[in-house]
C-alpha cells in the first residue's frame, strides 16, 4: 500500500493565532506523501505562503499541492507558487508528480478545477458571453486532467483537485451554492481514462466520501470535515 495524507483548506492567515504544525507532527511516520488540495492561504499573499512553509518545516515526506480559489485572491499567484516551490512543495497545475514507494510507482495529476454545477443543472454554453467564460474555464481544467491522464503510466494514479468533480461530496452545502462547489465536467476524463482515487477540498460543509459514476472513490478532505489532522488514504 502507498499511504496518502491529505488535508485541504488550511487557509493560513497572518491573523492566525494558532500554529498548524500540530497537524503534521506524525505525518512522516503515517504517510508516504502529503497532499494539500488548495486554499493553502486565506488571501493569496506571499507572506501567508511563507507562514505555511514554516508550519511544514518538520514534514520530510514529499508535499504535493494545487492552488484553490483563495490562493488567487491577491493576484500574486506567481509569487506564491515560486515561494512554495523553493520551499519544497510541488505545486501542480495540469502537471504530474511521480514518485516510487516500495517498488511501486504513483502518479499524481493535479489542477485547481472549476465550478459550474452538476448533472442536469450544470451551467451550459450559449446563453450569454459571460456564462460561456465559465463553461470554457471548466472545460479547460477538464482538458488538463485528460491530457495528463493520457500520458501517465504508473502503477497507481491519483487525481488532486480543489473543486469537486461529483455532487456527492458537496452534499451538505446550502443548495444555492452547490454550483460554486465544483462541476462534473471534471469527472468525465477521470472516469473515461481511469484513476485509483480523487481528492479535493473547497466544500467545507460537504461530505467526506463518494464515488464517480464509474466507481472511482472521491474524498473531500477539507480540514473542517475531518475529525483528525488529516485523512490517510491508501492505494495498492
């Protein structure tokens, strides 16, 4: 088994009075890789990224992340990514992170994803130009997933997003905001091309686990949903 520690929506803020280092105090012994699926910072400020890196100082296993919507707020994505990368965090945006654990290879496909709704209520193109922008953004994020899965040949495959690819893991959110929690446009390439599991965050009041129509497990690991510092998931 390859063990994945995963927690999203840490929302590190300069106003935070409590350290987050406690979340990771035993992660080196319990997991082979740490996944951080977005909203690493509260406002997307470089100083928040620096603070996060200080909280991760004792983590010795690989750390892989995607950005979330809060990480975009300050318009300083490039600086935040550079800081995190120089600090040893692999930040994915339509990229693949590969590692070998006990003779088996794991490929992590990561991107932010986007919103737009689910099923028959998904936002559709052709109504007005501003709506079409939403559709194109979701389709572009789905294309990143497709492209990387098509080129990925490893023993195990994990997809990490910030936004949800299925409705089941946002169940519990107020119905009016569910379209802003994700979209099943992200799910289509995952089910078609295959993965062992999917992790995401963003939905603070959703449901921890669900499955895609094709039967792939999906885990919402937003910190507010977990009854422990991080979820431990296994592939293999």
